[in-house]
């Protein structure tokens, strides 16, 4: 979807049927006027700190796999709980709420999602949302932080192991981010991010099994700590890599985003990626409701409890028309 189309699509409808009370956001809409600069590409500058830390993390996670047989059922269950919480911090939190403003969340829910986001440890909300908006606005160009045209490895993790392309930095600095700056929860988390990460991503997952049911510190650190963290990271990265390479493009064949059900399953509903790039403001990131999409179920539950509201959606007529005009011909309803 281009900048020229966004006003029409944003006005489609909301889940509660009310008219939208705020102007449409354009910072996450693809800019089809952007042109890459000519000349040679800047050299890749390795960030050795990140390379070393990522290497140790994945070695520790693989070592944690060997300790699964010795972990208690409670510890394994706690690992799943931590996976879900940290996953929601990405999917329902920094992605659908803060990056795209696809629904509104109450203060208690925003606090929980910020806590969950710190447990996921993928940069603070402000930085993650800024980079994600740049990704949507300049997809598959030099200004895209994880440009898939640079290969699977780069889109998956390599973009974190080298310095950003100058265009990524330049375009990120020009985005309108006043909504993030005005959110006290976002700025509080940014201010105390390192402390929150140590506490929620490592100490809490490790100490709960050790204190409450006597799990060994080594197992508690390796499985709900390192292994869970590495798994959430890689599942999130698959949205940037696999969901931009493998799958069909029923909604928009003009970009490389794909519908990938395996990614949707593992990433709590984030694999319907071609739809998401066509309609980034839809709170469900899909037209199929709860199907392979527990994040949508979670947001709907929060709405039922009065903790969320104003979920933005897209009318079926708009989706069908868009798919007929720009899709690859594989679109099927239902």
C-alpha cells in the first residue's frame, strides 16, 4: 500500500463501528516515491560486541537443549509461560500497539506489555517501533533495516551484526514519533531499559523455578532463561526473513512480504505478512480472526475486559478489491 492510498484504507472501519478519533498514521505506509542513491554501497562494518554476544547466547541455548530431560515439568511449563509473555510483548505490544497504533490500550495493559517487551529483550519499545516503521515505509530498499534483498541471513540476524546502512539512520531520524514520546510507559521503559531487561529477561525466568520448586539454577538459567530468549528472538526474526521469502502474495505482489503459516504458528499470528504489509493498521494482521493468531485472541480478550478498545480493521470489500488489483492471483476468501 502506498502513501497515496492510506487515507482511504485507514477509513475502512473499526471493530466497534465508531469513527476514528485520530488522524491516520502514515509513518508505517510504504513510500513509493523513495529512490535509492546511486553509486557503490557502503562497506559492512562488523559490530563485534553483538557478534560475540549472539554467539554465546546461541551456544548457551543449544547447551540448554541437553538439559531438557533433567528439567521438571513445572520448569518446562514456566518456560512456555515466559515464551508467551515475551512473545506478547512483541506481537500485541511493540508491534501492533506501538508501531502501528492498530488499537488502544489502557494504562495497566500498556504496563504489562512494556514488562513483556523487556522480557523479550529486542531493543526498547521506542527504538523497535521506530525501526519497524522505517521497515514498512522503505521496504526492500537501502533504508530498510533488515532488507531481504541482502539475503536470508542478513534479514534474519545479520542486520544486527553490522552497522546500519546510513539511509536507515537518516530515514529513522525523519519519522514523526511524537506518539511514542508522549507515552509515559514507553519513555519510562526506555529510561530504565537495561535494568528492566536484566530483571525480566534473565533474573525472573531463572529465580522463579529455583525459589518456588527447587529447580537447579543452571537448568533454570539455561532453559527458561537463555533457550527461551533465543527461541523468541529467532521466531521474531523469521518474520523478517522467512516471511519475506517463502509463501504466496495474495494481497500485494509488488513487495516481497509473504503469507507463511509456519511463521504464523510460531510467531503467535505474525506470519500473515503479505496481508500485514498491505494493511499495516489492522490489529489482527490477518483477515482470519483467531486462526493461527493467538495475539488477536489476546487483544480481543483485553477488549472484553475493558483494557483495550478501538481495534482497527479492514472491510472485506476493501481486502477483495486490493487483492484483485495487486495480488498474485492466489487469493481465496475464508
